C-alpha cells in the first residue's frame, strides 16, 4: 500500500535569517514554527551555517550543537520532524565556507575533507537519538562550489562517500542524503556524479527550480515544460536508479514573481505541486522557503527576499495560503499507483539536458511523465 506524501518547508528564520544561530532567540524560532505547523506541514529542513558550527578545522562549537538540539525540541512539540543540512558552504546565493578553508579545496584536500567529516559526525551524533530527527543531509548544493573550483567530472565522488560515512558513523540507522541541485542530473560533466548521488543516498534529493534549470527561459511560464520540471528530474533520477527502489525527495522547489510574465506565483506553485503529487516514487516535497529574508540584511540577490510563504512579520502570504490549501487536499490522497506508459529511450552518450527534456515534455500525459529508459551497452 502506498503512503501519503510528506509536505514541508525549508525553514529560514523570520528574524536574522540563519544568522539566528548567533543571536539565538527561542521565542522567535517557536513563533516561526507555530506558523509553519499551522500551514499543515509535517517537516522542516534546516541549515547549519558552516563557519558558525566549525570555526576551526579541529573544533566544533558546542553552543551551536546545543542550539541545534533545542531547535529539534521546539519542532517536536509542534509535530514537525527535522532534516539538518550540515555543510552549508553555499546557501541563498552566498559562499559561506569557513575562513580556514581559504587556501584549501574542501573537496580534494585531505585535511579539509577530514575536518568536514568531523563536523558531519558531530552534528549527526548530537541529534541521532532525537525523536524529531527525520534524516540528515550532508551538504547544500555542494556541486555549486565544485563547479566554481573547476573540478573535473567524478572528482568529488569520493568526498561525498566520505561525508555519508561520517554521517552514518554519528547516527547509525538514520537516513542520509546529499542535497545537490539539478546539475548532476542534467549534465554529463559534474564533479559529483548522479550515479554516486543515487548510490550513496537513502533518500534521493532533487532540487527542481524552474528558473535555475533553465526551464522557464526555454518553455515560458504557461507551458508544462516549466512547471513540470520536478517530474522530469524525478524521471532522470529513476533512470539512473535503474530499477533500484529508493524514495525520491523533491527537497527544494520554489518560484519568484520576478521570473513570471503571465502566470501568478500561487497558480504556478499549485501546478508544480499537483504535478509532483502524480509521481509515484516521490515521498516528500519541501518548499523553498518558509519565510522571506528581512531587507535590513543587505547583499542577498533580490529574489531571495521574496521566496517565502510567510513574511518577516509571520503573516502568511497569498502563496502560503494557496500552498496550504493544495497540500491539505493532496494530503488526503496516497501516492498514485505506478502507471504503464511507453518509456523514452536515453541513448548512450546523450545528456538529459533541456534538449532531451523538450522531447520528453512532448510525450507527457495528464499523469506523471513518461519513464526514461537508459540504453545499455551491447
């Protein structure tokens, strides 16, 4: 029997963004979580800012770990489970690598890799027995920094395996994932390969942004090629899994009015959510983000200030109301049964980029999109 899809949000504190780890205010955090739970969500994904949690390669802040546990305490009392994301060197468009990494590549320098593993294990151990812990995410979009470093395809597969090993050492039996963006799925030249992502993950995380994937520019906001991009990326992941059974998690999905020309944000969001709900293997969906970023915090890209479902005064925005209503309806239904549909072959050497996606979208039905079948070497 299929199970209901879980719906949650990527939590951004309404006050001070994730700088809130420093100016810790439990009343503010509790108020945010009250509103999140009130929208019907069952989980939050949170971000452990790397420079704050590990200011020195040999030192993990006990204060940050204590606050992390307290955040899980607050979530538990509101019926929310939590996925901590540990290595946040890249977040909300900023490079947050700690200063001690200035002269070392975090993915290939042996000492830097072991220092990162120290933090992953420390965070995992701190929350491993907590009843609100759902899973652990080793890093947020680490492939962005890998690309900036100019690392060759597959160079960082060993790094990812080491981080997952560190997480499992600290929290045996807890599901582990790695929150890559679309790049490993849609290119053939990523330092962290899609094959490794699916191999090491207990939950296969998908970041399905219609803008950053290029889908909105390619198809326009009135075409399903934009709002169905989560379905496409899910089918690519399933093709790489090649029959192995692992749950898919649409870990980040969101939309900004800065990107849309004809559709409204609530309408576009509803289309995406309904499409995701039609994918049998998707077991969880996590919207980006819970709250807007306060404009008194300077330096973020303009779009980052308005991606929330809730504003900085904890008032639910129209997009939040729509998402609440849609997930309330979708939450009453179990994941749909797998459908029989002709598979689309992905020939050897073909990259599942937007060119291949265009062909895939032409063969979509009203159900979940067609399967992608990888051709095998003869």
